[in-house]
C-alpha cells in the first residue's frame, strides 16, 4: 500500500480538540495513519511542507456541475425569472458531451480552490456523463439527476413522467452509488416543491428509506417561490415536506433563507440539514439566511457555492468570507467568527452529508482528503503569531492552494491539476456552450 509522509506543515486539524500544531502526517493508502510533531517512518513519497498550512479538504454542500457552462449567461435576475428565462432553457439544450465538460470545468475549479467533496445536483438528462467526470477526476461526490414532473413553464425537454423520473433515478443509484471505493454516492434530487408532484416526492421519500441514501432539494430560497408553494400546497415549504414525511436526518435543504419559527422547529426536531449559499443568495437578491440562529439551535449547516450562473465562482474561500461578513451588520462583529466558519466549510459540511466519520478533519483513521496552502504572499502576511483561522477565512484565497489529496491520491501538485486536463476542458467547454446556444437559436 502506497504511503505518503507530509512533513513540517502547520496542521489545522479541525478536530474536536481544536488541534493546531507544526508537525507531520502519515498517510497509508486512502487513510490518515498518524499525526505527530515528528514522524520518521519510511514512506514511498515524502513531501516537505515547512511553511505551508495543511487543512482538511473543503466540503461544499450544494453545487450544480451541469450549470458550469452557463457562467455569465444568467446575470442580474431574481430566482424564478433566472430559472425560466435562462437556466431551464440552457439545461434543456444539454447533451451527453456538454454535461461531461460542464462537470469537468466545475470540478477543475473546485479542486484548484481546495474543495475535495461536493453534494451535486444535476439536470434531468445525461447525469451519467457527470458521474463519469466525477469518477475520472477523483473528486468525492454525492450526486443525482434532478427530478421535475410538474410546472407549466418548464421546457418540454425537462418535463418528466413521474414513474420515469423515479426509475431513472433508481437506475443511476444502482449503477453508481458506492463506486470508487465509496468515493461516489447517490442522492435523490427533486428540484424543489414547485417542480414536483406530491406523488414524486412521496416516491422519493420511500426510495430514500429503501436504499438508505440522502435527499437533496431547494427550499425557501425566495419569497416568490414560497408564495407559489403556499398557493399550490396550502402550506409553507418545510411544513409541507414534513407533512408528506420527507423531513428527516437524510434530508438536505439548500438555501433556507426565509424560514418561520415553525419551519426552524421542524428542521431542528427532525434532524434536517441545511446548506448555506451566500454568494448565490446575494446575487439573486434572495436574501440572507439566518445562519447564526440556525447554528444556535444545533442545526447542522454547511456551505455551498451553488451553480456558476448564480455566483459566478465555485471558490470556497469566497463563500467563507461572505458567510462571515454578511452576518456582522445584523448580529455584531463577533457573529460568525473565523473558526466557526472554517468548521462549516470542513467538519460542518461532512456532518451535513453524513460523512463526519470519514472526512472533515485531520485525524487517524479518516480518509486522507487534504489540502496544502502556500501562504508565502503579501496578502497573507505578517504570519508571526497570527490567528490561523483568521488567516484562512479572511486573508487566504484560491490561488494559495498548492497541493490537493483525495482518498490519499494526489490530484493537484504544485498548483497543477493531475486528473483534469485543463487545456482540453477549456477548449471543449467553449465548443459545448457554442453548440448549446446554436441549439437554442
């Protein structure tokens, strides 16, 4: 079994003890074996990391890889118009090749900026192409086809029959869930209540229980969306999801910007998880989620960039900084301190995905999903006696990520991607979006 010894890094472990030390980490195969101030064991690969910072890889809990090709093509719109006028028509135009290169484009950006695990929601068709990209790139992912069997303003290519949507999802699950030594998982992804019949959502509930997998959907992102759900279903988003039995520890809700007290109570009592997407919520003028309140209620909250056309970056450093800063005007300067935000981006995300025993911190026995930062730059100095969490959340950026490991395998070395061919992906991404735009006329 291949062994790697990382020597002399400042280790920010993100464990319960809050371990920060200058030392060594020994990796054997896909697992972390030892952490100590000094390890002299022989290893197949030795990485001299003095002056660098070693972190657990970032965990992003809401991504749309299928939308990366649409970056810059849906700006300055609010949610429902953004979907109807731009994103849904573009998704409907996708083909197998365009989904693959959209996913590869997003994955390249994610790995380059230190994200090692994602929860990804695809579009209706060609999800297998995204799974192929996930497998080839080495990123850790839960992903699933989006499910849409309701709505009069949805392009014909995205309108599904209920049973077909459920069966296609099961077929993908049975083929991909658990592949690559468990690095790839499946999640049922009904888009949101507005796009789904109750029959579909109940079917997802039952299949999720049968297969023991997560359910990921959008909820309470926008006040127009909430009003539409109330008009159609007679109750608010989270109340409705609870009413049909979907609210459980396996449910992960993206956004949750506009929750009332009853919904917050349901989320807490049912163990529902939440993913916060500050960049997307600001750009679509959706609002600011009450993250300090949710955390204060012991609700698990992760961070996600959402999709490239509503952000327009998949950079966790940008999301961490926004997560911290946007709360301070309302809740004071001590709200969302740097350590809490970095925890959301690592262990917090792992908890949202149910992977806290596998990833999210640097501890013996866990998967070796690790990132090395090179902070020897003007924007990250002075380094003497500085708070390490502050340095990461408020000063560091994606360009500081030097080396990335996923499952103990090096997927980026010295800022060069090893599993994603940048030249090919950039060229094919342009070819793909040109083809989609011609298809749309």
